[in-house]
C-alpha cells in the first residue's frame, strides 16, 4: 500500500510532461494496485467459502436424524470458530476492506498533499 500511495502521490502532485515518466508512474500504480487486489480478493473469497462450509457442517445433524445427538456434539466441539482470516484478529477480511484501504490512501494523500503546499 505504501508503493501505491507514493506512486499515486507522484502522479498527482509531481506531474511531468515527459511521456516516459508518466508511463512509468501509471505502470507502477497499476502494479501496486494489482498486488493489493491479489492479496485482498482471494482472502475475502476464502473467508466467504469458509463461512459457507461452516454453515453446511452446522446444519449436518438435521440431515441425519438417527445420528443427531452424536453429530451435534461433535459439531459443537469442533466447529465453534466464527472468523477465519482476519487482520490481527481485529478486522475480518472481506471485499469491503479493499474500499476501506483505498479510502484511507485517498485521505492520507489529501493530508500529505495539503501539508506539502
């Protein structure tokens, strides 16, 4: 995210008329944004699939009424974890994290840009 921030900052505030420098800056913004997407989106998808799998396992005792007691005891014992991938157990990784991260970068960009002028 630091690379994305400084690349975007350079694009906005250090604008150059040189085409090669403009191309390098836009390429670095695209590169860092793709890295951010490659980290956040698979983690969000893994969380979503984990929650779906957990819900299926929790509903499993209802599918087999003869084994209901044994299955429900096993499910309660082993499947109590709610969140799977988190940021230091503070924030659950989901797709809205991408919007939050970009909003934070934009806010810091405004602050740094305003203090530089």
